[in-house]
C-alpha cells in the first residue's frame, strides 16, 4: 500500500512507510514533555504521544495538576494511511524547528484541558547510553532516548482556569525515545502484573547555570547498578562546551511518611564524574506532581498503551491527589518538579524516583509496592 508519505525521501527499508520495519509489537516511539511554573511550582503538566507501528496505533495524553487535582485526557487512534501524522483528535504535536522549537496544541474538548504551547530548547540534548537487554534469549529492550531542557510559552486552560506562559516563567523538559521497550503492567485488575525487583529507580533532568544534568539509574543497592547512564551538556548551540560523562551518583534522599503512597521529598545527589571529581546538588521538591497513570502508563481500566480501540477513542477523568482511593489507582510513578542548587547556583529540574521493596535504603517508602 502506497501512502502520501511515500512521496518524500527518507525510506530506510524497501517497503512503503505504511509498513513498520520491525514486527515486534514492543517497538514504539514516544514524545514526552513536562512543564511547570517557577518559582512557585504549584501547577504542572505532562503531555505525550506514543507511536506503535506494529499495532497500527497512535496514543497520546495530556495531564494537568493544580490545587491538589489532576485532570487527565488520553486517547488512541488507528494509524492506517497517516502513519506519521502526530495528531489525535483535538491534540496535535508540531516540530517547528528540529532540536529547538516544538508546538503543542489542544482544541476545546470535554476534558476541560486546552492549550497552545511553544517549547523552546535551551540546552544541548543528553543522549542516554543505548538500552539493550535480553531475557531468556529474547530481546526485551533495544532503544534510544535523549532528553532536553527548555522553556514553555503560550497558554493553558484546565479546571476552569487559564494560565499564561511567558518565557522564563515556565520551565520545560522533554524526551524522545524509540525502539523495543520492555512494557510494565501495573493494572492490578487485569493481570499479569510486572514483578518489581528490589531497586531504586531514578530518572533526573535539570538545567543549572546553562548546563543540562541528566541521570538514568536502576540500582540494586547503593553504587551497584543494573543500568546507569549520565552526562552533563552545555547551552544549546555552544559547540565549545565539552560533554562531561558521569560514572555514577551517590544520594541521600528524604521520603514522607505518607499513609497512601510513596512520596519523594528531595535531598542530596552527588554526581561522580568520569576521571574523578564530584559535584553536589541539593534537590527541593516543588508542589507540582503529575502521575503517569493518568496517561495510561502500565495500563488503566484494562486499557494498555498500543491497544487498538478503533478509529478514534478518547477518555478523560480527574483525580483528587489527597484521596486514598484515587491514589491507589494512580500508583507511585510520577514527575516531581524540582528546585536544584549547587552552591550559589539555582536551577530547576524534574525527577522520577521510586523504591522497590528490599532495596537497602529508604525503608519508609517501602510500605507500598513500587507498582510503577
């Protein structure tokens, strides 16, 4: 089948763009964005898109947290003859200038979420080490991911309130990944459920004084990694800045004695530089916290990323972040907006951090299953 995209250059197989190069159903590609206001950090949003060519599905979501309530929009559509159109119902993603400027728009819809946002990159991207893993001889991970800091401008509406975004007032972080990804199932009402090993999961991205600091950690015990990738890059377009590789991190984190779920409070992260040297970051959690489950991560109500729900499917809901029943559905995986300090330097960032039962530190957080 020939589709309009076949008129363009860029084919990397002998097939039409209508057909994926790999038939593995775990192959996917994702855009992900996170934004929040500074210095208050009391409004946060997460927007993303997932492309599943082997399943003929594109899914996307937009999540907004303010005033202790998270509003969720999520949906999916069949790809069919529009394999590279990054549009799902009222939600659209546009690359205005590759590597620097993206536009995210959402038209009026029943979720109450609308926006017209411009992401402007401010730092060079951080490319993670290539992800490759086998399990019982089968490839379960073969993917690439990079991350970038920036700022948002434009406007957003949610819960009946409008928030205007000016450059400098709203920080932004994004990543882009593609390849075979291990899928985690955490919807307890629809087993099987992915087992969580004793570990610390820590994904961190921050901009501090023009530098971009990034770490991705799966740690069995302090300093013993299943996966570690980390580096520091410079301002966007600064070709004189020499990328700094990290050898590891040390951490001394604080956790709330939260009766309804894991809650990260911040603490100290020490960056261990390749070739020697240490840099100590002080991390303070801001109010904005957005839970991935609203976007369907790990499955929600029996629907999993990549499921074919027809030509167009849209759902929306809202959660009280202080309600124990809602928090049980939301699990623990979330984005925390951060203030980050190194000596007198002040910046902002984002972290995902959860602890698996049996990890040697942070026992207070292990009262609850990790359940991404």
